């Protein structure tokens, strides 16, 4: 009788028809895989939403950083997980968009093997420079410096296939530059390298870079959205800095393995919509330079398909595909 009363008094629990012994969901911790390093934008957002989901659903949502290979290691782990609602992934524009264009032989399909739940956050990338090492104060000055030294200027990224990497490849293509790529294991490590001056320039998601820019350790040359960021109102866009039409947007969203029961997907989606509207969440996301965005699972699925197609065009043009 005690167990019966407990279940009836807990509306947050769902009974999934095909689950083992009609177990309510969630009846145990739900892991959230982050395919990037601690301190990256996706990690910060995952921990913010995991705490809120734990409050709403009554079970821990531990965050598990599975780093390496430009997000492929963590993404593969999520794709191979049981579709039972107990494994989620905080995907991003690199792991669930760019990688589908850059890598020819992924052991998973980004459209077929994942069930999107909701887009959560959008943020522009930002072009940052260490002016102690590379004293340029604008996009025009950077382009002029690089053109005078073809092949001699290195740039950092959080890994091959990340949105920061492809942002720079698009920048190189549109500006006609020859720069050398130095990939790091995650944006946080790339930023550490940048602060030390090796290499001196990179594109990076705005959330993990915001505090470093505000402390004056790095200088923001431009943001990659079509409009200026309200967080950096004095920083121009790349579009208005001599490369019209340039735009790349980083995004972060929650997905599950394909086949996850729809009632679980719908419940998670409903909670994500509520969380995105919470004033403290809005403040936290805005503080790190992002914008809360809640979508339907279908809208998010379309975003993934469109991003893969967009980056496939650039990868084909620049011959960037990897095995």
C-alpha cells in the first residue's frame, strides 16, 4: 500500500508501456552526455538544465563529459545507448551538424540515430585575438596581417569539425587567407592556449569566452551573427567588417537515442520549455552570451538536417572531408 500511495502522489513519474515491469520513468538517474570538455558552453548549459530537470522529475541528472575526436566519442556513446530514457546528450552545432559533413565514415547517422527533444540555446561565435602577441584591432587589420604572411599565422579551435573550426574555414574562404589550424581538445583548452599566445587567434562560442573577454585577457574583433550581440554592443559583426553575408551560429540542444519512447520525449520537451522560460535560467544563459531557444522536437530535427546540408556544401568546396 505504501508503494501504491507513493506512485499516485508523484505526478512527475510516467509509466511507459514497454518499459521493464511497467517501471515509472524516471525511476533512476538519467545521465546527460556532453561530447566536449568541462567549461565549454555545452557543459555549462548541460549542468544548468540538468539541475532543473532533477528538481522537476525527482531523479539525478548526472553530467558525463565524454571528450575527444571533435565530439564524436561522446556522440557515438549516446547513439549506442539503450533508447530507454536514461541516456541523453547535450548536442551542439559541431557534434550534430558539422560532423555529419566533415567525417565520411561516422559510425552513426545524425538524423536517423537521434531523437531531438528541444533546441535550448543559441549563441554567436566570436573572433578573438591575443593582442599581446598579435596586435590587430579589427577584422580588416587581421586580414591584412594574414595576407602579408601566407601560411605563417596559426589559429586555434576546440577541435576538428567544431563550429569554431568551420567558422574559421568559412572566414578563410571568404577572405582568401592561408592560415594553419591548431586544434585543441575542447574550447576551454583552446582559450587557455590563446591566453598564453599560442596560437594568437580563434573563433569560439561566445559563452565560454565571455568572461575572458570581459576581463580584458582577449580582444573580441567580431561576432558571427548578422546582428551585433547585446552582450558586446561595441563589437561589430564579421558581416559588417568587410565580409558581407558571413554568419555562423552555435547552438546547443537536448537529444536522446532514436527509439526513445515518445511519452518520455514529450515529457522532457515540456520540462525544457518550462526551464527555458525561468527568469534565473534566462539570466544565467544571457550572462554567458547565449539566448534561450525552445523548439518542438520536429523543429529541432529540421535544424539538424539543415545544418548538415549547409556544412556539406562548404566541406565539398574546401575539400575538408575526413575519414
